C-alpha cells in the first residue's frame, strides 16, 4: 500500500495520541496481539481514538492463539478480515526439502517424519533439515528425542467432521459424540447417507448455505432377536448412538426408506481444522 508501518511489540499507554498526531496515513502492526493486549478494551481505546483522525489507519494484528473476545469478532467494523494460517501443504514442504537438503537420499524419510508432526511450520521443517545436514542422518533416527511433538493420529483420506444441532440458525449443542468421516462436505447431496462405524447417522433431505443440512433419521422397532430369554433388550448388540427408547420400547436407527418413524434434525456439519493427518504420504513410507 506504500504506507509506513509502525510496529507495536509492547504495550504503550500513549500509543493512541502518538498515532493520532501523525499527519499521514499509516499501518499499525501489532505483533503477538494476545500477549500485549490481554484486555481487549485497551486496544479498542487505541482504535476508537485513532478513528477520529482524518487520516486512514490500517491495523494488522497477529496472534498465535485466536484470543479475541466477542467485542472484536463477528464485527467487521472492528476487524474486517480474519485469516488463519494452517500447516504447510505437502508441495511447499517438498519444495523446502528440495531447496535445503544436502543429501537427497534422506528426502523420503524427511517427508515421512515431517508428516507425523503435530504442527508443520517453516521453522520446524528447516530445523529438521538442518539437523539432517549436520549429522547426515535420517530424521527417523532422532525424531524420538528431537524437541518437536508428534501426532498419534492415523492417516485417512476422509474428512473428519463434527455435527451440531441447529435451532433458529443458532448452534445449540453437539449432536453426536463421535466424529463422522465423509469424503467431503462438498460431496454431500440431497439423498446422501451419512455413516460412521457402521452406524447410520441420517439422510440429507435438504441443503442450506454455510454447511447447514436437514437430516432425516429413521428408526425401526427392535425385533425379538434383540431381547434375551427374559425379555431384556440387549443394548450391547448395537452402538449406543443407534438406540432410542421411546414409550418404553426400543428402536434401532435404520437407513431403510420405510422406517417405523423418523426424526428430522437441522445440523451444521463443521470440518475439523485441516492438519497434517491429511498429508498425502506414499503408502510405502507409512510404517
């Protein structure tokens, strides 16, 4: 924007008056915002004071943890854009490895080891490659005691999603305890069935903006085989999410087109944050 940048890296009580006295447009860059302004009202005072100036001021805030309260979020008049930087993509990781790794024979091991990190940043990737270059040793030899956290997640091509019950356009509660695996939210169509761990979670009967769906969930009355000789319903035969007790009778969730009765839910299906568990590692590299 061809504007001078004022970097704020510590709290300064006179910041508002200082900036307002500048006779030109400026960018105010507040690094690690959550550490400097633990009380959001402080930065609001700065912003409101500066807005009275005839000059334009662009605020850029960075934060490691998204610690911004309701006074700032959901208010484009305060913060207009919100950008989250996630794990490096596989192609970027490979580009860094190709650029910095001296002994290229360690490349595959580097890709495999890096893909198992809890988070994948430029600094972490460079540190691992630097260690490999120093000792000419594959990262799998030292990752157990290197100062990085690994992930216990399993690799999957599916998208992990969480379903929330919606009422009057407001998310009321998490609908199911388990994560659901689907190929992609974008792949859900009217008529799509959602399954997880052999449990039917519902059929999409309508779609709305912002990943909101209407699900029809069917139930069939439990059959005689579902009861023991003493007439006690054997819950262990089914996943607990698949069972409903109604009017003293037990019903089993079903994907049948003609269930005994159905329930309809409005749900918001939210994708879990993208992490390295979706990193496409060649099968031969997974041990």
